[in-house]
C-alpha cells in the first residue's frame, strides 16, 4: 500500500511504495 505523499514535483515520493 502507498503510505506517504502523492506525486510531488513530478516525482513519486512515497515512504512505502511497491518495493
């Protein structure tokens, strides 16, 4: 699951995305 921020500055800033 995505926990964190959404796409910021065209950059995917997620704390725990799909590793």
